């Protein structure tokens, strides 16, 4: 479905308080990433803040800032996914649920924004309005919320509006960037169930989250990232017991750090301490 | 593909502008009294090899007068911009001391902003009786409100910022807070503000002088040159009107560009 | 109710600002080294004996302390009397009314033109960032933003009036024809060049501002999200950009009234257009203090009302304000 082959991403920055303050430097934000994501799976990408998870999402969607330097190969359904193809597929085949709530336009009513999303996915205007209505109903947003502006919505409602906007696009690959932040357990479960439901329909979901706990119940496979590097990709069922079936110390530590698992450094097997655990 | 490097560009612009300004100042020293020298045999001569930009009604070289005018504009503009920035900074600082002072300062800002700049300039120049000093003071006094508004908002925000309050709570002195926390934030604003004010100051000085309220007609200011040119407009002496204004435009454009690049780079 | 209270608050503020303008400008007139009696007499200065000077000073109250003069002037002001203009030998209020009638044509059309054109150019440039069109528009805007208004007017006269002879060089109508005999076409013919010059300068400001807002939006989360939905740049500019750029553009258009008026002073001076701007210059050069004070107050009122209108409009259009205003 989607293969990522030796993907490396660099962004420019300037050093502060340095003699050569005018000189541009490059920071490596994604470092030699290789992933294969197959149809019908929920693939979780887990890592701390700053691990490069969101940048990976933007790289797949082709939404990186123009100054970014990208190398490596992306393939979508056996064909190279270059900038031109990304532009064609965005909204129709590829959808993104953004992390930031400020992705909603504060000057446009909710219902209209969702309708626009449907139109951009190629639906005619009346069809788009109905599709938007159905999606909003599905995520339990009532008439009042549909007629509201972004600042009048609660965090959880806004999150559901963003999910609904990805929902109307009928995309084959959905990238959900931290879709559970700010939701109560009940709503979080609804969103995660909805993502699982998409995968069960044969679509592909990339679930980006910093919380391994939320990813494991719905994910088929999990990729752990750290500092732009891929630590390891494992089946979700490998995260069990004391984590000895995991290949890497960092993923093991992440698993053991969950409140249900009593974490002690001693439990991490010696030969797997490739990365020091801070 | 070569990508633009904003900071490198800004650094180059800074050097080029600096060299041009030094050249402009040096040229005044080399020119001596050429701008005022009359040539009776070459009155209103069009541009040629002998008279690069032509001569005016008294046979004075236009290129020399234009250069002198640019230097004059530069001095008046930079002094006024610096003075204006200092006024803005001190009033913004004053406004943070108490809410009553703040109300007073914001009333003053509103008052000055509600009168068109040019009218206020005319009033102040009128009150001070004209001349170079009057123009510098008038331009400085009219241009600070917009910058003061920015600085005032910034200072209020900084005062509320947790790290500044923590610093006070840890028993750091007022001086330390000002020096260590506030100034590093405000200085870039002031620098960019002064650079932004500078082109405005130059343009307003020229306009004021052009209308007859600013520098005295005996000085070779750009405004004076253009006001002179007005009288010879219908006679077809186009060079008198075109060149001084073009020179002023190029200078203002140069500084505008520099300030834009610095803002983008910082 | 809330709206009424807000408007009342604004009106009080407006009155306060106007009082301050009166105070500041009167103070400035008082410290001026120019002798009010000399200013009153003008060229006849030399023909007057000291006794007559004292008489004039007494008649117009020049010999009284500044505070008393200010109080006197303010009382007159409240009763609607702005004083007597000795340059035009008319009441100040009449001078301002007549002159403003002529200026309003110039100001209004230049304002409308620059706001509409400036906004459209800014939106187009911002939506097509980096293209040749954007570069052309921004270059134009950057250059005109740095151009001295009066120089542009001089160039326009040189080119269109002197060289090409398409437009008249001066005034609001042909010389020697009474004002009421001037036909509308002639009037417009005389207005053409001043309006074009003034608008050309006003466009730059709004274009640059709108373009900056568009670029800001195009890099925001809103635009990234729209792009992720498959929207084109045009789509984002049209649906999101127009909304986000129009609000600040409205504010700026009203806030730039003062600058526009300043520009009109210079342009009226170059084109010898007998409007309020020309009267301002005459009042300043010939020390007509009452007229100068009257014009300062009038323009302050004009600009403040513009700003108030912009604030109110903003509150009506922007859905976010309604909640914050409570």
C-alpha cells in the first residue's frame, strides 16, 4: 500500500549567539526511515514530542515547508508518490487529521467547513452537503455545533469536527496525527474505534500518538521513533509481559514505563540496551 | 536548486548600505561649496557631459545639490528616527509603571495618531519657527506613537510573563530584570522600529520642506530643490523635477529594503 | 444595550481625544515665536503704529494670558464658532466647509480606488506568491510606498500636462471661469490627475498589508489543513484568504484616512487644487492661527470617526469579537 524507503528529511535553522550567525545550518529531522504499511492495517507511530512523527505525516502528504530537503523514496500502491501525485491524491486518496485545533478556520461555520472538505474530495455541492451532514451526525455533533464557529466549540468537539472532515473524503489512507489529545476516555474510545472501523473496511490508517497505551488496543503494528530515527517496528502483540520479544531497549522501556507494568531497569535485558534510557 | 539565504542577504545588504552611506558622507567633504557655486554662463543647462544632471536657474550643478540634499536628508532622518525611538521607548517604559500613567500615555498616543502626520508636522514646525532643528524635533515628536504602541504592548506582556515574575520572586533586582530579561526582548523591536521610522522620517522631512515649513530655502535640501523645480515645470526644464526626487526615492527604497531583509532574517 | 454602552464609551473617548488635540494644537500656537499681530497684519505690518498694534491686540485678545485665550477659544468652539480666518476673510467654519466640499471628491474617489485596487492586488499577489505576477505587484507596491507623494505629482504634471498636454496643469476649473459655470466634465477632467496620483500612492500600503496577511494565512495551520483536503492555492485564497485578509484591510483603509489627507495636502499644493489641503498650507505659511486650529480639529474628528467606524464594522463582521466583547 505505502512504502517508505530510506526517507531522510532536513530543515534549515540558524545558530543563535554564534559568530557565524548568518550561516544556515541543516537539522536532520527524519533519519533514514524505512517502513512498509499494508492495506487494512492500523499502523501506530509512537514517540516522544520532537521525534519527527508529525513531519513524517507531512512528508507523506507532501505538505512540508518549501525550504525542506527530502531524500529517499515514497511509493503508494506500487507507484512513486512524488509531488505531482501527492497533489492529485490529497483529499481523495490521502487524508490527514491534523494535530492542531487551529486548523479549523475561525471565520467559517463548522458545517460549511466540512462541506468544503467534501467538495474538495470531488463531490458535487448538494452531495457534499449531505455527506457533511452524515459525517457530523456520525460524530454526534448536534445542530448547534454545526452552526457554530471554531471558538464556540469545546476541544473535544473541535477534534471530532477535524475527524469528520477526514471522514467525508472517503480516503484510502488516513493519517491521524494525535487524534485523541484533549478527549475524555469515552470520546477517545469512539475516535479510536472509528479508526479501527476504517481499517476493517480495508482502508489504511496511520495513527500518530505519543501514548503507547492508546495505540496498542487498536493498532496492528507499532513503529517506535526517537529523534527522527526509527527505533523498531513490531507487531502490537509483541508488547506484552516484560517486553522481551521487543528488539530494542528503548521500545522495551516505553512499554515497561506504562503504569500497569512495574518498571525497573533491571528487567531490560542487557544485550538490548542499545539506546541509553534517560 | 539554490535556495535563498535570508541572513546572508541581510548581511550583504547591511555592508552595501553602510558603504553607500559612508560614500555619501565622504562626498560632502569632497564637494566643498560646489552645490552653491553659480555659473552665469550655464543657467538651466540640460543634462550633458559637462553638467551631469543639468543646472538650475542660477547655474548651480544639480548633481552636487542633489548629493548635498541626500546627505542632509540622511542626517535629519537618522537623528529624527533615533530621537523618536528613544521617546517611544521611554514613554512605553513610563506606561508600565502605573495604570494612571498608562492611561495618560495611551491618550497621548491616540491624540497624536488622530491628527494627520503632515498637519501635526506643520503645527510643530510653526510652533518652533522652522529651521533644521525644528524639522528634526517635529519629525521625532510625530513619529513615535506607532512604535510606542508596539513597545507598550510588548512590555505589558513581558511583565506578565511567568519567567519575569519568577525572577522577581527569586529576589533578583529591578536592574537585573530590566537588563537580563526585558532589554534583550525590546532591543530588536527598537532596532527594527528605528529602521522602519527612518524612511518615513526622510519622506516627511522632504514633504514639510517642499511645502515651505521645513529647512530654509537657502539649504540644498531635496524638498527645496523640488519646490524650486515647481516654478520651472511648464517651461519644460524636466531635469530639475526628475533627478532630486529619483535620488530620494532610491535612498528611501534602499533603506526600506534593508529593514525588510533584517526583519525577515531576525 | 451592550452595543449602546460601547458606542457611548467610544464617544466619550472621542471627545477626550478631541479636547487633547485642541489643547496640544493651541499650546503649539501659543509657543510659536511668530507674533500674532504681525501675522494678522501680514504685509501691512510696516504701516501700523504701536498704538494701533495695541488696539489690534486688545480687539483679538492677543494681550491676554494664554490660559484665558484658550478658555475664550474653547467657549467659542462649543458654541460652534471656530473664529475668523484673516487669509480668506471669512469665518473659519465656512472656509472649511467650502474647501472640504471640493476635497471630498478628490479624497473619496482616491480612497475608494486605492482600497479596492489595493485589496485585490494584495490578494492576488499573496495567492500567487513567488510568481512573476506577485513579483511585479510587490515591486510596484514597494516602490510606490517609498515614493515622495509630491514628486509623483510633479512627474505626473510633467508627463501628462506639460509634455502630452492631456490634462490641465492646475486648479479645479479653467482660469477665469466662475465656479458655478464649470461643467461636470471639466470638473472631472481637472480631478483626473490628482485622483490618479493620490490613489496610486494609497494602493501600495493596502496591497503590502493584504499580501502579508495572505502569506501569513497561506502558511497557517488552516491553509495546511485545506491543502491536505486537496484544495488548490486558488481555492484556499478564495475561501479562507478573502475572509482573513478583508478584516485587517477594512481597518487599514479607515486608519489610512489621515495619511491620505496628508497626501492630499501635497497633491493639492502641486496641482493648485483649491481644496482643504491647499487652505492648510496657506494658513500655515501666512500664520492664520484660527484656520490652522480649525483644520487640525476638523481632520482629527474626521480621522477619529473613520477609526471608530472601522472598529464598529470589525465587530459586526468578525464572529470572534461578539464573544470577547461581553
